[in-house]
C-alpha cells in the first residue's frame, strides 16, 4: 500500500471512524476542519513513528509536517530518504 | 427537595383524574419519599411528593391561602422565608403552618406575579389562582430546580421530571433531533428546548402564566453586567463585602429542621463554604467526598488537608471505573438527557452515601467558577484576546503554555501547533461566543457520528440560533469576561452542571443540594465587580480568594485549579471487552434501529476504546455521548425497564 493510501486510511478510521475516501481531501487542514483536536494529534504522530519506524523530533511536530494528508506523506517521504 | 406534577385544562380538554395524578407523582418518589399530597380543583390537578426539610409537622403540600382561593405545590427552598413571612404578616396575612411554602401563596396575593422577585431561594412551583382559573409556573433564577411542561389532549401538563409526564401522555416520547444536536455542541439544550419533542423546560428566571388556554412566558431576572468603565469600591473593600455576603448566604442556607452536611471536593469553593460555616456558625461540620483509585482524578490529599484544618467529621466513598460502568444506566434514567462525560456518576454514588449516613441536605460549591471567573475557558479567552492585538507576537501566543500544563508533554505545546489550534477565529473578537467557539468546535466533531437521516434533518439549521436570540440587548456593551460568563451560565451551568451533575444525582438519593454561591445577591454583587477583581491577570477568582484569606490553609488558597473529572470511556470496558449492556446498546442492530447514529462509525469507535486507544477528549465525549443517548432511547423513549439493562450490566460481555 502506498504511503498516501495508508496515511489517509489511518486518518479516516482513527479520527472520522469511516472508510469513505470522499470524507477527506488530501489537502484540507486537519485542524481547521475540526478533524483533529488538541489532544488527538499525538495519535497521528505516534502512528507515523510506529508504522514507518521513524523518530519524530519535537521540532518536527508542527502543522507544516502533519496538518494534511499531503503534508504527512511529504514528511514521511523526506524522513525515509534520509534513512536511505 | 420534592417533586411536583399536575395539569390544567379548559372546556373540551381531557381532565386529569386522581389515578392519573398518582401515576405522575409516583414517578417522583425519589424526589419526595416522605409522602404524597393532592389537590383537585375545577380544571386543575396538583400533586406533590415531599422531602421534609422545613416544618416537618405541618408543612405538607399542596398548600393554600386563608380562603382556599390560591393553591401551590413547590419544589425547593425559600431561604428568606422568615423575613418574608414577617413582612406579609405585618400586611395582614395569616399563616397556618411554619413552612417556607406558605410564603408563596401569601406573597402572590400581595404582590401578584412578580412576587418571585422577592424570593431568595431555589424553586420550581405551580400556583393555582382559583378566581381567575389561572396557573402560574415559576422557576428560580439560575435553574437549580427543574420544571417541564407539555400540551397533550387539550391540557397543559407539568412535572419536575419528564418521567412524570409519560404515564399520562397520549403519544410516546421521541427525541428532538435539534435538542440532541445542541447537547452535542453546547453540552446542553438552549432556552425552553429539551431533548424530547414537544416537551419544554421552563427556562431559569422565568414564569409562565396559563389562562384560558393561552400561555404567557415572562422573564423576571437575568444575569447582567455593568457597562465598561463603571465605578466600584476597592478590591479589598469588595472582598470584605463579599465575605459578609457569603456568611449571610450560608446562614440562610443552613435554615433547616433536619441536619445539614457539606461536600468537600478539595477545591477552593467547597473548602470556603465549610470554612465559613465553621468560623461563623455553630453548626457541627459533617463533610463528604468521593475519592478515585486513579490518581489522575483523585483529590484526597487536598480533601484531607481541609478536614485536618477544620476538624470536620468526614466520610469518603471510593469510586473505581467499574462502579461508574455499573451505575451509568441508572444515572441516565435520572438525568433524562445524553451527557458527554461520566462526571455525574461518582456524584450519584456520593449522594447515596450522604443519604445512608442520615443526611437529607448538603451544601456544595457549585456556581463559584461561573460567578467569579474560575474556569480555564475564561483565561483562555483573555489570552486569545490579548494575543489577537498582536497576532505575530510569539510571546503572547506562548502564554497558552502557561494555561495548560499538559501541553508541555504534548505536540500542542509546540508553538506552531498551539497557535494553529488556539489561533482559530483569533481575530474574531466581536463574536459573542468568542470564548466558547473553540470548545464547541471540538464538541461538534460528535456530529460526525450522526446518521444520514439525522444530518438531513439538521441541514440548514444552526444550533447557535436559539442562543443568539436569547442574548440581551446590552450584551455587546459588557466586558469580555462578563460576556463569556453569560454564555457559560446559559449553556453548561444551567443545562448540564446544575441538572445532570446537580439536582438529578442528588435527588436520585432523596438528597437536597444547596448552593450558597448561587444566592442571587452573591451573583448580582459579583457581576457588578470589574473583570480584574475576578480574573486578575491569570489568577482566577481573585476577590473570592481574598475574601477567604485567613480562613483556609495556604495550600488550598494557592492550589492550581483541578477540574473535576472522572474516568470516561475506560469505565465501560473490562479486559478489552465492553460491558454487556454497552455491547447490546452500541450493537450495529440497535444503533440502526434507533436511527440517530451511523452504525459503522460507532463500531469503529467502540473498537478504538476497547483497545485503550481513545485517549483524547473528543473520543471520550463521543463514547459517553453516544452511550447515554442510547440509554435515553432505551429507558425513556422506549420505556424499557432499568432492571433489564442492569441485569446485562451484571454480566461480563
């Protein structure tokens, strides 16, 4: 499964409790759409760490890296390139 | 204390029989275990379930005036009844009992409808004026005591709880979708709306007159704040005046012919009450509290510090999450509403303890946070308004980290995220709901669980519309804190805290709660104070702390506010499996049958909770909200027995 599909699927299931792909666009802000609240963002970060074996540094926990499907995909890709 | 029920009808309407009345009031025995009373007149029927607190010997209800032309049934206490009685006797009225109830009929005779303004107390009453064939319903200023009404078969029915209306309705109860949506936004319905179709709640601070089939609703009191820049005494003087006022409020609220106890949560408010009682009255101090196994929720150290300081006789009850799971169905039968947190459950356990210890009356600290600006939401709004003046300021944005210590260990502690979350709507400072918008946005995520039918029914309707319509004309002239306080009391306090977490859980055990901080003179006094006497920078309830200085140990005065919370979704699972009644109510079949929620979404939420992964506020609110809605559906809408659900509760899933 591609990174994109996997991340999108996680967000849909874990925050929206749905499998319906159309419920979320790849670009919309998770915070502004009310999809992730201030206590729930940790779940996404932990999932990224566990599923891709990545270590997310404190300064990387920013909306730029996590606030949409696209941004998470880019972040993971960048981190994987570094590992390689 | 007490329950009331009855109705009025004009020609053509269907009369309430004695059997009907007995069926209605029989549902309220928990509110009034000390006896039932009835009055049947021409076009009217009144009934009362008594919890005897004042005038045990002759204070039975229904009760009338000198010539039987005015009758009343009432739930509550008129704390200034002694002064009111003296006034009325001087004006020529004759009293036959020693009760506070009797002041109502004579005050009505003397002053008409607006006699309510002379009452200092908590109350829900139904008053029958026989000469005019007129029924007057009334409710206290802040909604301490409940009162519901509905029209059915040409008659108007009223009762303290919705369950007392059911036995005589020609239709079955159904959930009001907009009411449910409001609870899933504001934690409460708004105004006279309830979660049941065609059932209204008499809003706090209102009277309703029913005459010849016509209803006239009148507001007699509201929270109000001074215009910005009004003149006031100094902070120290205000604190002194406040102390005197609190002593007086407490003295009035200690009036009782049965012993009175107090809750001691460990926080400033209840500690303050107990301390004032000890310092300024002769009342022996008997206190109660709940403790939790889980240190995240437990406050026993602070409770014990107060007990040691005061030398009160103190009893605690331990609450584990299993207790919450076991009591939850019974809780919702009493709240008669969906709830978003399990907070009321331990308080139901606590009221049972109070009752079994021989007490019918408790004083508690509810209201202080609303009246004196104690909640974090007020501080958050202050920081956001400050930050909004210089939105690029990192320093201003970082103040939010001071507010929520838990942010330190959360990615939200990171400035960028913090700004993202709390910065939404930042500049929208003229929004009347500025403080509450972030909280409501989080709660509103619960709408994601609504079924397609629910969403279709809600389309095009804004839950805020009822609330906006209710804002007083002068609202925009008040300072920020005043506006925020107003919104808080109109939603969470009246509709949830005083109801599900107040009246209902105490009355379930036939215990009457009393709230000195909600004495209307205390409220009016506090409302007149400038915001910075209440919220001094980020120091909440400043003037109250000053008023209590010297009466409390430093550890309590300086303690960081810990909001009362109890274990939520984890209370309903055991070894990764849901309790049997949870499994049944949240099953796909049952969810589809009731039609409020999307079965697939609920199933995924269940699984997330079962795996122990539902750590956030949103998921826990969703779980408790959905489960309690299904219990309302099961026990109240469908009228199925609590026994059936409880026998499931006793089984493992």
